[in-house]
C-alpha cells in the first residue's frame, strides 16, 4: 500500500503570530516526525517542549518552539 503525502507549506516561524500550532506544524518547524512529538506529549519531561491540550488536541506553544530553536 502506498501512502499519499501532500506537501504542506507553513509560514516561516518568525512570521507565526498564533500562540500555538498543531502537531504537524510544530514537527515541521522542529524537523521531527509527528510521532516523535506525540511521544514527547505522553511522557512527562520527555522532550524539550510540552504541549497544551485543548479540547483533546495538542497545541504546541510557538514561544517555546522559538526558544528551543533560538529564533527571536
């Protein structure tokens, strides 16, 4: 079975204005697989960033992503 992949484009991290982004977008910025970020979310202190849960969904704080990557 072949998996379809669609190339999603995201704004540069420096231009992101929202306080939090989806797992897919956070994975893009951090250059990690979405599965890795979900692992960080399930284990306390597993990764450099912990998401917030909003209505059962993960929301990754943009400020924390910028801090980890050293983006002003």
